[in-house]
C-alpha cells in the first residue's frame, strides 16, 4: 500500500525523535518516498545526516538550502500524498493550532494540501493537561488525524500515556490509511445517538441512567473508518472522539436529543439509535434546590418523546433505521414489538442476563432481530468488534 507514496515526515523536538530513524527505514523498505523536515530542536535528538542516509533524500531543517538558495516549503507541502508529524511535540501541536510559522516545518504544515497525520510524544501530565486535550480536539476539527500515543514508561520515569506510537504501528496506520475503502457507507451520512439523557429535577438533581455511550461511540468510530460522515448526538458520557469524519453534537435532555436527531435525519442514509433515552421527565423543573421537608414526596413525571418512533414515522424507503433494546425479561417478544412500533429495519438486542453485556462494559453480546423475525446471534466480543458486526448487517440492507 505504501509503494510509490510520497510522505513528508515532520520531526519535532522530543526524545521520541530517535524512533524516526526506524520509521524512515520501514517506510523506505515498503517503497515509499520520504522527505524529512526537521525542526531545529529535533536536530538535537537525531542528526539530519542519519535521516538523509536512511531516506536517500535531502533533509530540510531551514529555509536556507546551504548554497545561498532557499528551500521552498510550498513545493514540499504540495509534493506529499500525506504529511506525518512524528513525534509531534506539545509545542508543535500548539503552533499547528495557531498557525505559528516560526520554522520550515511549520511552513510546510501550513502549505500542505494533503492529509496531515500526527503522532504526539510527551510526558504523561503534559498529555493529560486540558490544553493538550483541547488542542487535539481543535486539530481534529482542522481534519488532522491523530495516532494516539501508547501507555508505558516515559523518558521522565513516569508511567502513563504519552509514548509515541512505535514505528511499526505508525506504518500499519499509514497502510490502513492508504487502503481503499470498500464499503457501502463510504460518503454516506450516518446519524447515531449515544449515551444517557439527563432530565433535570432542580438545579442540582436529575433523572438519568447507567448508559456510558461506549456502544454508540464504538459504532461511530467504526462507521467513520468505513468512510461515513457521522453525526454523533451525544448525551451524558465520559467519552470523546477525534475522528475527523465524526461531528459530535452534545445534548442534555431527551427533547434536545430529539431536536438534533430530527434536524439531521433527512440528510442521513442510516440512523442508529443506541442512546438510553429517559422515558419520563419531571413535569415541573424547580428553579431553586428543592428543600428537604415531608417524609415522602412525589415527583410527577410526564412521558418523553420517543425519538425512534418519530424517526420511524418520517423514514423514507431509502433510509435505514436501527434501534437497540436492552431487556431484562421476555426479550425476544419485546424486541419484536419495538421493531413494529418504531418502524425499525432491525433491532439490536442485548440482555442484562448475559455476563459482559450491557452498561459500562467493554464487551457486548448481541442478537440482531430483523423485521421478518429472523435472528442472528453473535458471540461475546469487544464493543469495537460488535460495532463491525452491526455495520455489516446494515451494509447487507443497503443498495
Ligand atoms: N428510544 C427513543 N426514545 C425514547 C425511548 C427509546 O428513541 N424515548 C429508542 C432507544 O434509543 C432504542 C429503542 O428506542 O433504540 C428502544 O429503547 P427501549 O428503552 O428498549 O424501549 P422503550 O420504547 O423505552 O420501551 P421500554 O422502556 O418500555 O422497554
């Protein structure tokens, strides 16, 4: 997959720069053409000569070419099929966000028309800092693609996340990146809702449920990898995503979730409703904290809108609507009723009776029940693999 690919490799100042030698070697042995661009501080960790020998190319460290001429950053930015910044230091990530052009590498980054992939390397606490978390989100909004660092021992001696991905992992990522996508979801808009809704009782209390959003986020990632443009309507969750194909819309209540889903349904080829939507919400939301008074109090609840049923009414024949059901008893009959009531194309059933399935776990055991009553059962597996199974079922139904 990498044969003949033109790769601009940006190297910034981090101890992980020593791994760039192996990375260049692996890329070149797979037939890629590599042009290395280094920041000045990167040259203190590894010499341009080493990388020039391994890449069989000139290494660029500044605007001057050493012969009274200049290096044209625009040419390099336009030459690459991809620009890979590995290691990407915290400093360079911040500069990428601001567009600070104080070295040749940044000039190439700003001129690059090709996709940019970056592999951060930094100490644990730097990676966990809100500024870095925010920077990763911003870079993802620019379309820059993150190769997440690994957990392990860091140069500082601390343990944690921040080790740059290994050269073999970066090469595997690039091979995957250049593998043409063969999926019916390529270019399709997919609407997914995920997580729990929150129904306020007063300014400090609410009704919600145990959903963590893991299944919905896993499906969003898997669909994005298949080339879908995903709109992820997210209720309460600790999760985040940086995939450039995923647009996250954060919501709180069932009504807000419904509104955002309705807004985006008509443009979507598929909607997958994984969210645990609260069925009821308080009739009155107190404007002040409710004070403790009688031994018993009654909270009056009213039925929330059923997002799935409403989308089922609006569904065109060209659209697919997939629901989820978490049942504790009489599961198959309940799931089958929901298919009809909500006009779903199929329902994904998970049972709280299965160990390893349901809220908060990293695994799930599902069955898919179709409109005609046919049922496919799947083994217990990671939510990432379950997401692939669900998308495969969807692809079988797409034209
Ligand atoms: N759902 C929805 N809006 C609601 C409730 C549920 O869109 N207000 C969706 C869920 O996201 C899920 C499907 O409907 O895809 C089934 O949810 P579930 O809670 O199992 O069904 P309910 O209709 O709420 O039925 P019950 O709680 O009585 O089992």
